C-alpha cells in the first residue's frame, strides 16, 4: 500500500494535469532541459517513459530502461523525487531485477536530504 501511495503522490507532485497535454513533439524540449541539468525535466521524462505513465494519452511508449535512466540523472543531480522514483522501480523490479537493498539506499538518500516520501518509504 505504501508503494502505491508513493507512486500516486509522486505522480501528482510532478506530472502535468494531464499527460494528454504533452505531445511527442514536446519531448525534445524536455530532453534538452534534462541535458541542461534541469532536474525536474529529467523527472518528467522518467514519468513519461515509466510504467506508471499515461503513455496511451501522451503517445510515448513505456520504456522502463529510459525511465530509470532519467530518474537516476535527476537523483544524481540532487532532485530527490528522482531517487524515490528510481527506488520504487528497484523495489518492485520494474524493468530491472528487484533490488530492495539498493532501493532502501535511494530512499535513505532522499530522506537524509529532507524528502518526506523517501522517509515514508523507509518505514516498515
């Protein structure tokens, strides 16, 4: 249940009101912003490619490997929601083998930086 709650909170926090508002033609701009170290754009790209995205509406196919890469970039850049999102993927084995220990490391990194969702994910 806490994983589902975390996904919903992350989606509400960073996703646009509707993924239908984002067209495939908009993706290069988000990608450019991510490459320019605008970490929220990396998070958005991860959300667009992630399994929990609304890819039917956005026209972006689900690609968990790309989602993980964008979340990792956001996390490494200090955008802690990216750490939580990547941790969730690892925790659940979405697009990669499940690795609960590494997920906990990411949750702790986020929590230590003041991210409440990271702290919540560490609770038993």
